[in-house]
C-alpha cells in the first residue's frame, strides 16, 4: 500500500502546473482532481461484491491499473484523457484499498483492530509523503509530467511484492461455485445501528474535508494568495503528512485502550479547528492549520473500527464497500464542488465542513462519556460501604 499511494502524494503539488500547461479553467481543474474520487466511488460497490470471493484477484489487479493511469496522466492531455487517466487510477486504488481493508477486518482476530488499521493507513501515508518529498526536491525546471513519473516510480514495488502479499492470505476455495459478484459469503443482513450511522457520517465528512483542503484549497491558496512555488506547496502538504504519520499509531493504540468513539470525536474536533485555519487564516494560521489538519487525519481509519464492531465477518467486504462509497464520494465531491464554488462562494464548502466536523466530534465525545458513565454505574461504588450501596 505504501508504494501504491505515491501517485496520491505526487499529484496535488503539480496541480497548478498541470492547469497552466493544459490551459484549464478552475472547474476543469476540479473535474480532473475529482475524477479520481468519483471513479473510486462508482467502483466501490462492484469491488465490494467482487472481493467477497475474489480478494486475491482484486489485490493483483490494483497496481496494474494505477500504473496505467499514471502513464496516461503523464501524457499531458487533452482534457478527456486527463479525466480518464485519473478515473483509471481511482479504479485501481478502489480495488487495492477495499481489498486491503477487508483482509484486515476479516482476518485480524486480536483486540488490536484499530492499531492494525492505523498501521495500514501509516503505510499509505508514508507513500504519500515520500512522493511529496520527491516532488519538492526535484528541480522546478523539470516538466510536471516528468516529475510525476519520477515520483511514481516506486509503484513498481507494488507489482514486485505482490507474491508476498498473496502468500500472507488464507487460500480461497476453488471451483465453479464461487460467483463473480456476491454480497456475502453466508449469514443474514447486518443491522444498521447508531454506531454504523456515525461511522458513515464521520468517514464521509473526513473525506470531503481532506480532498477539499489537500487537492484544492492548499495548492491554490499557496499559489495564488501567498505566491508559493511547487516546493513551497509541497512543504505545506508535507507538514500535514508528517503530523498525520506521527499521530496514526498512537491514535490507534489509544482507541484500542480507551474506546474508539471518544478518540475519534476529539480528533474530529481537532480537524475542524485545522480546517478553519487552513481555509480562512493568514499564512501563519495556514501553517498551524496544516498541522492540526494532519492530526485530525490520523482518525481516517477509526470509523471502520466502529463499523466492524457492528458487522459479522462474512459481510465485512460488502459493508466496507458501502462505507468506501461515502468516503470516495467525498474525495470526488471536495475538489469538484470547490472548483465551481471558487468564484462565487469560496468559503461555503470549507465553512460547512468545519461545522460538521465539530458537530459529529461533539456527538462522539458525548457518546463515549455516556458509555463510560454507564460502565461505572454497572461496576458500582468502591471502598467502605460498597456492598450496602450495591444492595
């Protein structure tokens, strides 16, 4: 996963140059950036049905499609080719991410699920950070498409390491009885609980905010309002990624020990504060906002821990795919809507996302506090007189 996500890290810092070279308007830039998330959103349901019985095939196809999309994007256009290239990249990432998350959710049987999911996200973020660093270090005279290919070269590792990935998974049953697409391997329908609703809401809002800030607000504010070069924009994005990487594993470990809902709620509140600073602050506030943005992004996989607690193992792939529809829809909607709102109402989408992050965060913190109080009442008082009090 680390080598498969380098294209995600390389693209945002090159977005302004791509737009100038291809002569794209803001709405066209937003469409090219958003095509990646749109393709993932459209592909998630078929991918979820596919991986019920064909997890290995999904993992094998993913790096091949991502690499093909990068090559097409590096061709430089015209606009339909750029949009199609981003869509192919999105399809490849949908296969890899849904299949990878499903493998962890299905086969991770210990009590450290949040830590395992955070480690998976950490590997992805290391790939994103590595590509951003490469783009920032390459000479500014190098054309954007050459810089893209150089930063995405580690994707070859995804193909080379695939035999090891497949060997780590339990063998799939063979024969003609396995349908190409299926909702579940066995069992009934999983219930929709309040925790499931909160998990879907948190995942969608995180995704919209992340895509809005990283793929539109930060690159274009840095370029147009603060006159930053490619390297300057890359440094802002690296700030986000470094803080995210530093917080990922501690966040997962804390969620395993203290409860996912409370940790997720606090991190959403942090994310909301960072969003406000990135979108509306001056340059110093923008830097602080990038750091808070990174800390909040460490909550990226925590909604899946809430979801897994409410989902039987045989339906994990299907429900993960449904969850990813909301997440990838947000990744598409963020830059796409930003491109259309950049002229008349540039404040609208970041302001709305700030409010939603704060509201969902407060609900989760209150929910965790309520659960803690209930557990305390069930345990009863301690110390002298405790037995009489329990009676």
